[in-house]
C-alpha cells in the first residue's frame, strides 16, 4: 500500500493476495511533484488477487473487483468490474445482501 493520500477500508471487506492500493502519483509535467488522492473501499467489497486500486477511487458497497484488474474510476455499489482499465460487466442483486 502507498497510503500518503489516505486509505479507508470499511467493515466486512475482503482483500485477496497481492492487491495494490496506490494513493499517490506524480504530476505529468512536474515529475518531482507528488499528487495524493484518497482511496475508500466501502462495506462488503471484495478485491480480487493482484488487482490495483488507483488514486482517488471509491469501491462501492458489496462491489467486486476481478483478479488482476486495474481500477482507475469509482466502482458503483453492487457492481462487478474486471479488466484494465476495469469496466462494469454486471450488477449483483441488492436483495441478496442482508446487511445492506
């Protein structure tokens, strides 16, 4: 984890092996300038093995990130995202989550 921008992980989150949570990046023009943005992983989310969550991203409630995915934008609640960059492939049924 590179947490200079801050990382918030809510309850009941599952994070698999080799996941990267990266909250900082360099400015494209002034490469000595470090830019920091927070990551928030909301309740019940599941981050698959080897996924990378990039600066400023929020992973929604009970969302799932596929193994090896690169998440560059916010993930909606109950969404399943996969790929590089990660894209929504479908949504889980809200009604099946008793704690939601």
